[in-house]
C-alpha cells in the first residue's frame, strides 16, 4: 500500500466515526464531514470513482418523495463516499447498510411487540448503518 492510500484509509475511518457520532447526537451530518470525505478522495484519486457520486441519486429521489425521511447530509455523505471507494463498492456498502437498518428496525419492533409497549413512528439515524456497510466493504 502506498503512503497516500494508508493516510486515506485512516482518515476515511475517522471521518466515518465522526459522521456516526454527529448523526446519532444531533441527527445531522455537518458539511465539514462529508466535504472532508470528498477531499480525501484526492489522496488516491481514480477518475472512475467519479461515477460513485451517482449512487446517491436513489437517496435523493427518495428524499424528494418524502421530505421528512432521508436527510441531505446522508445523501451528500453517500456521494462523497462514492468518490473515495467508487461506484460498485458504494452500491454494495449502501446495500449492506440499508439491510442493517431493516434488520435493526425488525428487532426493535419485535422488542416492542414482546414487551407490549406502544411505539410511535420510528426514525433512525442512517449514518451509523451506512458507515458500517462502507467500512465492511472498504477493503474488498
């Protein structure tokens, strides 16, 4: 591995951690985080990774159809990650992350059903699940 690639990996993991933390605490991903993720793509730049931005389009369409659902920070984070790891890895990481959200939601609903507690509409921060998917796929 080249030094720039190692630096990119360390920064990528740190920035994903920051995105997770702020999304859990504040339910937003600050522009500085997704901007820095996009900037670290320069460290090991590949022109084919520019297509990775397109992975964010389904999330953008979903957000336009349901404005109270997916946040803009999540969409921008996915686009920035696409610049770093490329189209197919971003698609795969997003599929893993969204699958994890579905599994997590099922477990939470099961818990509420077993405990006979009422629950309202549940919204989860998306960045922790996406980050886990991207971190799993990063080294493949």
